[in-house]
């Protein structure tokens, strides 16, 4: 599933490759990428 936002084909391709390499659905891969990114941003905000 590709979220209803403008995501470049390059980024979508990287998420798709990540999903395939880790035996995940595309939905699961997007969730992991978003959760990891949000966790990183939240950690940076707490500095």
C-alpha cells in the first residue's frame, strides 16, 4: 500500500526493496519505516 501522499518513486522503491529483503508486506515495511523515523525524530526533539 502506498499512502495517499506524494512519495517519490525512488523512496517507494527503497521501501519495496526493504519489504522484499525482510519478508514483509509493503504495509508492514511502511509502518516500520515510519515508526523508526518518528522514533528518531522524537529522540532528537528531547535533546
